[in-house]
């Protein structure tokens, strides 16, 4: 996505799904802060491929359509017989169960400051797995982490 017209076209109902069907891979600029700190709006891009629900694993980041029609990019937290349960990296509440036919795409990489980072990267996998494991205690540890991050940036 190199220009604003292309970005806004993907926001139209069905456009992302059509692009995934036609090209099997799309690159988008996620909006909102539900996937912070992994994805920051306006800076990071997400590379998505068409998802096959039966091949999804815990920890995958997926694009899905809510019942109200909104497209959401969140991490897969649980897979149960009744469906898939998702959570944003900046959230603690689970959403679900979602049906397989609500899932549209799966994150394969993201682009940060021009550098493409695969979800197969061992550092990414370790960090994502740890962050998912810490979901129940994220809220109490967010503030100390922000303080440490600010301190590291200064030094």
C-alpha cells in the first residue's frame, strides 16, 4: 500500500477479503492500539495471507470479521470445540467464540521502519509467546514496563 487511496479502499466492506481472495497476500496499515506494542498505527504495516482456520495455532495473529461487520486484527489465545478466542496485545479480555468462517487472514510478517519481520523470527515468537502467557497480569505490569522503556530510550 503506497498511497492513501489504496489504504482507504481496503477499508471498504469486503475489500480486504476480496484482495486476499485475488492475491492471497495483502499489506495493510492497522488502525487502533489494540495490538500495541507489537503494531503501532501509522508506523507499522501488517502482511497478511488468506487464513485456513484448521491450520491456525495459538499465538497466531488473525484478521477476522465481528458479527457487527468490523474487521479486527488480534492474537489467537484459545482454540476450543465451540470456536476461536482472540485477544489484542494491549488487552486482557477474551473475545469469542468466533466461528472459522469469520476468520479472513493470518499475519505472516510486519514491517517496521522499512524492515520486514517474519512471524517465524525466533525473537518475535519468544516475545509473542511470553506476552500471550502474561495476558492475565498484563494490566499490573504495563506501567512498570513503560517506565523501563522510557528510561532505556533516555540512556
